[in-house]
C-alpha cells in the first residue's frame, strides 16, 4: 500500500476509550494509547474537544496542543 495515500475523515468523535473516525471506507475506532502519548494521558474533557480540519486530513486537540494526521491513525503499521 502506498505510504503517501491521504485519507480524509468525514467526522470524528471521542469516547472514553477510543477515537472514532468516519471515512468513506467506514467507521474506525482507535484506542487512545495507539493515537499518542498525550491523548492517552489526557482527560475525557480534553479529548472531547477536537477539531477536524476543513480538509478532513487531520484532527486538532487545542487543550493539549496535539495535531494528528488521519492516514497514519487508520492505515496499518508495517
């Protein structure tokens, strides 16, 4: 699979245990500890305030100053 493939999110939300991302491929759930160390240590309130970029290619968590691209979160690690 190409490493330069960009995946765009249509929606994103936070649960107690997962980041949920909706794409054209369906819904993806990623455990917080697999997202980043900052997110795994953040409070639920800090995780819940997320901003999906207008392009849909990244998510920002302003309360913990964290930005993550959608593709690396969803694509399998090789």
